[in-house]
C-alpha cells in the first residue's frame, strides 16, 4: 500500500492534480494523515460514486474560480501597464500613437510639397542626362534623406531612454 508524504509527491506518482488531492482532504476524503496520503484508502473512498461526484464537481468549481482569478490578474497587469505608460507619457518618455500618426501625416505633406517644388526646379538641372542616370541620382537623394531621418529618430529615442 503506497503512502505519499505530500500532495505533490502523490500527484507526480499518480498523475492526479495536486490541487485536487488537497481539495479531497478538505472535503473529508479517506486516506489522509496530515499531509500524507495512503493511496489505497483514498482510492477506495474515490471509488464510491457519491464521493467521486462530490470531489469532481467541487474541483470543477474551484477550477472556474482559478480561471476568474487569472482574468482578474490579467486585468490588474494591464492596469499597471497603462499606469506605467501614463507616467512615461508625463515624463516625456512615451509618445501616443495618435501623436505619431499626426507627425507622419505632417511629414508626408512636407515631402509632397517638397516634391512639387522639385518638379519645377529639377528638370533644368537634369538636361542631358539619361533616364537611368536621373533615376540613380533620385535614388541616391532619397536614400540620403531616409538615412538622415532614421539617424535623427534613433538619436531622439536614445535621449529618452
């Protein structure tokens, strides 16, 4: 007749959830001496259909409560994260997504107006160049512009860390 010293040892040997074994003791299952479990006695108790139903339904209710606790914990963690973001925003270390969208819209409008100006200023400078040469020069300038923009953004982000 195996006797286990505690719930976790019994759970590891039998495959039963240790919380269910602990709950069984609290509802008066046979085979418990302190935290020790005499497995054969417990199995006899559990073989009775009334005891089985009593334990299984109690465990299912407890399991539902644990699920609710998990939901509450998740909500609490999200609340803490939101509070942290609000603090970082006040400290100037966080930018709201709406502010980023507004900035990008302004940036796009600025690029569009600059490109419109180039359309009138650029052709005289490109007289005599072939289409591939023109595309090469434009791609170089675009790459330089994006690189400069990227470096400045990285620099600003480093300032806020």
